[in-house]
């Protein structure tokens, strides 16, 4: 029957090791691991021979049904999670973003309304700190304590819209730290960008190329350094989202080393994007639409050595996670910026293709091992955002979010065949090894021999408890886990989650 599955003959890849194991799944949970398992009759058997079996991807960065710069992203929570599952991602974490002055609690409720009935896989939420006040501070506490939100994203760019000053960032990080939550930051210097933009526009540079020119690498790197410095002053864990350049990645590595030299637990984390690994910003002879489709912030970099540099930082654990920042607008929506690059809605696709892109660019050339691939596409995000070990690992007691990854097969990425609602794909034409042949979401086979059969509303909201039980030490984020103890930890987390009634 549907709720009993045996995945046989595969090589199970976790962040710490590869092992020949069969997986017995019942009621959405991994019940047994081992060869020659004794299982009930009538169980569906999936043959994973010749394949890797990996924990479902966790995409810690999506924007589904987000209104931004006068347009609403076309991937809503149905199309977005459908695309995720099609590519082997079984959990997404979206950003609930209040407008300036808007209540965070109202925003949270609004996001739950947009998502709950539509999601095809489990999801959690980060909350945006898009303005700062006494009310925001109080609502952050309520979100943490009652609704299971443990991560808050502040912006150093989008001047006049979301940008916070350094003193506001200091207060916001202090608040996050006191709550036992994790701060997140969009690191670009918004004041410098505003100045450069004025200059470019008055020089008559209005096309999409102006976007990149207005925000060079050092404008990103400076903000990464500043954000880490502010976080360190108040001892706050900080996760820097979408690191897009070599110098910003190096800045992150430097700040981590500095902190570890002081003998402190390193709680500075960095994320890069599938977009930064799978493509680059050097598209001189492209059409307006193609250039506009690739506009996101921070921008793709013209330096074509950027992807390998970022992959090396991932391998060295200077960066821990890969996200998609899936924030898709159609060509006609991008045309809002026909007269000025400042009006092109920012955002790209990636939630479907993230695993394939990281595999193709990272594992195929030997920069990342398969275990490291699992760490940076799933496990590390689960640990940082407190979903581990329920998510991010193939272990007894964990949710049955499992992908049979045929690394010998190939596919070519195209907007013609993708599951997104958008009408372009920034990775168009990229040939990737690594095809998710089976994707099991909470015990349900949603990609079956390559055929996508998602169930709308099948996913659940995942409240993420505060005071993370897993803290990274020094250079190694890999936490040794005793799988027998796992049961107990998961039970505790479930209990905590239970206390956080998702509907209030
Ligand atoms: O260009 C981007 N990244 N759009 C989404 C919003 C954000 O800053 O993450
Ligand atoms: Zn951002
Ligand atoms: Zn984003
Ligand atoms: Zn057990």
C-alpha cells in the first residue's frame, strides 16, 4: 500500500557517510535501515540499484506568491513546491515579508493562508524584519514563542523600502539573540547602491546592465563584514543569505576564522545560490528579456570564475548552505523595468534545478563529495534552522523525505519542460547529470520513475523551535549523531512542536 515502502539496493548518502542500506518506510517515517530487513508483505519495493539515495533537499530560501516591486511572483505555493519536489527538494523555507509598518503577526497569518492549502511538501517560514519599532520587537517574541518562527531576515539594501540602519540592525540582532533565534541578513550596502544608481541614470544608463554596475562586489563584501561585526557585538548567530561574489564569500570566511581564533563557537553561517553556481553575469550579447530574467540582488557576477570559487568555499565549510532564492517573474512582469533597470522586479528561478546544478557543477568535476553535496543541499540547513534530525538525514525516526538520485542519467534544463509557472529558466540548455528518479515526500511517492504526481495541500507547516539543540563547533558543522538517541531527540522536538499549535 501507499504508506509502506521498501527502497532496496541503493547507496545511502548522508552528510557524514555513504552506506549500503535499504530503507523501510511506514506512515511517513523511516522505520528501519539495513540490508535484508524483515518487512510486512504487500510492501511496495523500489529498486535503487546503481543509484544514490539522499535525504530530500531543503531549500532555505524561497519567495512564493510574493509581491515585490509592483509585481507578484508567478510561482505560488502550489507551483513552487511542485517544482521543488520535481527536482528532489522536499522542504522549503519561505520568507514572510511585511511591508513597512505592517504587523508581523498579520504577515505570518497571511503567509499561512497563502501556503497551507497549496503546499505539496512541508515548509517552514522565516520572518522579515523590514522595519524597526517597539511593536516589531514584541511581535518577534510572540512569533518565536507561539508560532515556531526562529529566524528573522533583516535588509541592508532596498533603501527606502526594507533597509535598516546599523543601529537598527544592532537592536534587531540583540533582540534575536535574546530570543535564542537566528538572525539572517541581505548583505549589500544600500546607501552606496542608491548613490551609484543616481549617477548611472543621469549618465543615461537605463538598461539591465545598469543593475550590476550599480552594485559591484565590494559593495556586497563590505556589507557581509559589517553584518558579521554587528552580530558579533551582541553575540548573535547570523546567517548571511545569497552570497553571490568571490569577495563576499571570502569576507565570510575571514569573519568566521576571526571568531574561531577567539575560541568561540562559530555561529556565522553563509548561503550561496544555485543561480550563482549554475550561471554568471557575463551576458554581453543577450536580449533585453534574457538580461532582465537574470536580474536579482545581489547580482550575478561577470567574473566567470565565481561559481568554482563559491563551490570551494562550500567545500571548506566557509559557506554552509545553498538556496534558490526562487522569486520568479514572467517576461511581461520584468518589462516593468523597460525604461529603467531600477524597476525590473528582482528575482530568478532555482527551486527545481538547485540539486541538479550543484551536482553538475560541484560533484561531477570533483569539487564536492556526495556527502558534502548532501550537507550543503539539505543537512546543514536542517541543523541551522532547527529541523534536524527530523529533516536533513536518512535515519530511523526521521521523516520519509527521500530521493533516489540517478547520478548516471542526464537531463537538460528548459523552461519548456520545467514544473515552474514562469516562462523562462536562467539555466536554459544546461545539461546535468543527476536525475531524481523517485522523490518520496512524507512517505508518498511524488516522483515515480521520473513521473511527477504531487498532491496539493499534502505538506505541513513546520514550526521550528528556538534554542537550537545542535550547535556547530569550530570548523566542523557535522554533528555526530547517535542514531539510537535520534528517536529520543525527534520525540522531544515533536513534543515541542506539538506545544506550538500551528493554527493559533
Ligand atoms: O533579487 C532577489 N534576491 N529577490 C528576492 C528578494 C531578496 O532580496 O531575497
Ligand atoms: Zn535578499
Ligand atoms: Zn530572497
Ligand atoms: Zn531505531
